[in-house]
């Protein structure tokens, strides 16, 4: 996925998550969240038995700002890889990624 993204291809993950060079579109949303509107990506994992796997991602304008979107990949085929891709794309644009472990 990362290689395809780096080559400029838009990626559609699962039924409706799209990640491309201009931003992200999440399920149940027709609005694009542009990379310029994201200041920090905060990742969490509420499950202690799988601490190395990110399960939730919060996209914010600033570290103390309000959330733009919680991303939960439950039920999305290969959904756990969404986080690697979003973190990679965010870092390319100078967006801070917190608590992310690969």
C-alpha cells in the first residue's frame, strides 16, 4: 500500500476509506480531510493483549485540538494496515504522529 501511495495512486481500503496525496475520506463522510487540516495524528490501542497493534487513530488540527475523526478499522478487510499508510503519509507532510508503534 505504501509503495502504491508513494507512486501517486489513490488507495481505497475496505468499502470507503480513501487515502491519497491530497487527503483522506472516511466511511459515512463525503468530505475530504485535507492533509493541511491535520496537525497531529494520535494513535491508541485500548487492548493490552495486543499493545503493538494500533486500533484507533485520532486526526487533529493541534495536539490539544478537537478530533477531526476517530478511525476504527473493525470489519474493514486489511484494516489494520490503514494506520501504517496514514502515519507514513502524515510524516511525509510534516504532520506529527504520536504514540505510533509499528
